[in-house]
C-alpha cells in the first residue's frame, strides 16, 4: 500500500500519518561532479498507528534506512522512500528514522509547477525549493504544515562560503574542506530550508537584529545602497507595522549569477546579481522578500491553495514601503495594479483557490494585495494594522488557512466582513477599487 500525498497542488508529496519534529542533516558536497553524500536523522512522532511510512527523495539514492537504530526494509520508487517498519508504532509515539543517501542532486520537475530545488550555478549552488523542491537534497516529509527544527552541517571546498537557513554555530576547516554547522530552532517547513554555496563575502548591516548581505565582492555600491543597503530601514518599518521580527537574524544572499526571480527562505532570501539595482522593480523585491519573514515563514499556509496569504501580504508590504520611502503611495500602487489586473486576459482566477497552474500567477500577488487594501479601506488604518500584528502574534510558528484569517479580521474589526472577502477571494469578477 502506498499513500498519494497530502496536497492536490503538489501531488505525491508528504505523508500525513506522522510528523517530523527535528531534522539532523550532515552533507558532504563536491562541486566538481555535483555529488552529495548525506546522512539524515529524523526525529518523528506518529499521528496514527504506523506499520509503514513514506519519505520524499528525488534523484538521490538511499543506501540504508534505520528505525531507532535498527536496519529497516525499504523501497525507493517514484521519488518516494517506502519504509516497512516491521512493527506497529502507536499514535503519539516518538521514533528516530535515519537515512544514508548519495548521488547528484538536481531540481525536482513538475509539468505544472516547473522545476525547483538544488541547482548548480556557474560557480556554486542555489537551493530554491518552493513549493516542491526540498526532496532534491534531503529525505523529508514534504508538507508545508509539518514544521520542524533543523541542524544542518555542510562540508564543501574551503574557498566557498556556505549559507543555510539557520544560525551559524561553527565553521571548521579540515584539509581542503570546511564544515559549516547551522541550527534552525524556529519551526520551519521543508520548502523553506535552503543551502547557498558561492565565492562570497559577508557585509554586516547595522540593525536591531543581526542583518547581513552575503555575495560577490565586486558590486555597484550605489545600486547596492538603494535596495539592500536600506534593509535596516525596511526592517524597522515592518516591525512597526507587523510586530517583532520573528527570527534570530536575516540574511540576503546575492548570487554571482543573474536569476529570474528572488526567493525567500526562513531567515534568508536569495537574489541574483541582476537585482542589485536602484530600479523600483528591484528595490520592491528586496522589501517583498524581507516581509515574507512575517507572512509565509513565521506564519505559514496549511495548504497551497491559500498562497495569497503569503504573496498578497508580501506584495502589499512593497506598496507600504513605496509610500514610506517617498515613492508612490499605497493608494497609487493599488490603482495601477487594479487597472492591470482588470486588463489581464488570462484564465479566470479564484484567489481563494487558484489551482496549481495559477498559484504563482501575478494576479495572485496583486489581487491578494488589493484584497488587503480593500480591507484597510473598510476598517481604517488603526484596525487594519492591529489585524496584521495580531495575526502574526497569534500564529507565529504555526500554519493557517484563509478561513482563519477571515475570522481573525472580523473579530478584531468587530464586524461581519463576509461580503468583502467573498467578493475579493471567492468570486472571479474583480471588485471596484476602494480608496483610503
């Protein structure tokens, strides 16, 4: 018997019969030949009586699997490790699963979602795993609603810097390799775990929390200052609006390669060199990825259909920063993008459940932001920002749904908001744009 996954947007991923509470990953990586030798120990808790379970692992080959220190029988087909436990583990019991594996990592393909995961750069590595790429580099229970803590050790050639979504504990050189040990103590879903490897230097920025940029030494300083250099201001502004920064630090990695889009991970975001620019379309994305630390990373969707809870909120944060930084107001940005969404002749989109094909459609981002703008116009600034701060405070470290946000907003506003949310989230027709 095999399980078919837990989310129709990302079929074949995840096993709801157990949770992983902690991942201990030890990776040896050779850039020449693109080879991983991995050893993963997962501390798990059964959610049901278990006789077997499944892990997600793409392309890499599992050599041995151990259950509580004893060898376990397994098969590996269709990107899934099927583990026969040889006993029944009762619901609620904690157990350890260890997987030794190796191979050449490559992105996980999907006909609908494209590719994501571990990817070679011209001289380094990027891991961009949203939404289905985590199995490209470690065996996991690939569900966004299964958050865990992590210990990640990566050994790589010593002339490269290794950045991971966590706090650096140590880096120790042995011969021609250095082992970098990171700990992530805030609960994190698999898709937000990342490894970045390159010939980078570290620039520390003065802020209320440790804030750094890791990237190539040769950069345009004026262009850098316009976006990445203003991250301390962005951070302070978002703290005022959304509440305390939810993690121990923040890192922006700039790869030496150009990238099509940037991508957030937990406590870390990744940008291509092409985003070092004073152009608004680059600066806004620096703000966008930083705001994801509140909306998407601290507070994470339960199912991928609720992606607007990440992207709509981060897009609206761009518009808020635009106004704060002396550019166009949020009202002006809303008017611009309302007109563009109205003129879009793409397939019909239902924001509250867009389907896998449209989950990263630009209208999800912009209509999501417009939904928040409409909410702000309806309830006023004081109540609107109280809604956002309360949302983060109540759900940091957890998973949420659209229905929870609707109920939360109505509770804080002390009014029925059903008509507003029905129009923006559950109707294809675009409502009229309200003004603040």
